[in-house]
């Protein structure tokens, strides 16, 4: 577990491992078999959500010292 030594640090974990439409048996759906609704959900989760998080936290993110921790 990571612990900051800086009292002003704001720990943030973003896990965008990716999401894709799947069949009931768990197999991935290809584009021709994917509904527009499922495609839009995938797009919002994988492309827009990280941008929305950054927009919400923009002011806070500008004030902290960035660091990258790879586990």
C-alpha cells in the first residue's frame, strides 16, 4: 500500500482497465454485433470518463506534485 509522506498530497487511483460489450457467455462482441447503446456505454466508460474525472479534479490536480506509481 502506498502512503504519502506529504500531508497535502491527495492520493488518487484511476483504474481504466477497459470495458467492452460481451455476449452472455463472456465472449467479446465485434462491432457488427454490438448495439448502438452498448457502443455508447463503452465509449463513455473508456474515453469520456477519464476526461470527466480530470475536469472535476482539475483545480486540485494543478496544486499537487504529480507522481506515478506502477504496481
